[in-house]
C-alpha cells in the first residue's frame, strides 16, 4: 500500500464520538493539565455507578472522521489529547493516535483494559479496572497508571490485587466514586497514610465545577 493509499484509508476512518471538549484533566497523574478530551461511544463493562451511561451505546453517537476529530483538537493550544469513553479500546485507535501524534499531541488513554487488544500509540495509559468485567492481562505491562474507583471497602483489596502484575514505575491511585465521597474519602485518606505507595486521585473538575 502506498503512502497515498494509507492516507485515503485514514481519511475514511470514522469513530463514534459522544463528545469532545477542551478543559483541565481533573484526575490521576496529569491532574491540572490542559487537555482535549475525546469521549468515544461504546462500552460493555456496565458499571452501575457510571456517570456517563449515555456513552454505552456506540450507535447513539455521530461517527466523525479522524480529520474532523483532530481538527477539533487543533483549535485549542493544549497538546495533550485524552481518549476516554465508554471503553475506547472497543475501537481500533491506530490511525487516530498516529494523526494526533503527528500533529504534536501527547496521546493519553483511560481504559478498563477489558478488550482483546491495545491498539494505538500511547504516551500514557491509565488502567482503571472494574469489578464488573475482568481485564485482559496484556494491559498490565503497558499501564503507566493504575486508577481504581473506591465504591466500598472491598475495593481496596481489589486495587491491591493488580499491583504485583504491574511495572514497578506504574503510579497507583485510589479515587472515590463521586456519590460516595463523604463515606469513602476519609477511608482512602487513612489507607494512603498506611500504604504510601498509593496516592489519592480527586475529581478536581467536579470540585471546580468545570466540564
């Protein structure tokens, strides 16, 4: 396949985009940085506390070309793109990340790790496993960040169960489910004080009331 033919394939690639917006990353290792979020439709994990359940049905969202998606990102000065969902790895993200990186973007993803393959070229992978569906072990050695949502007490042991399989430089975060913050946040504080290899991740964008 010639370079021109490859470009034609990319030009024809479409992805279901629920929303795309420029804001600050509110969670995890890159908290506080300007970021362009690309939220893709489609998810079969089924977290009952998910705050973007409208993302689950991929067919409910417009399918945009990669050119359209990247041009939207280029309209803003920040050069960190965060691909999220839904479960973004339900889609082949090879072309999207290639074009984003060619345009000068750092490519970050947040994934539950349940999909068969990790497609795309990533500068940062946030692995956020869920109890509702087991992750594919292939994600373990790729993860730069483990972020576990703490909904109840048993989630601490769930979080710890992944640590032996991750790289030694993988950063470890515990984040309360927003609706359970009053009860679970003090428990996370105590847990991190006893287990300082962990950090707290707060949904700072919600405290700041920004998208």
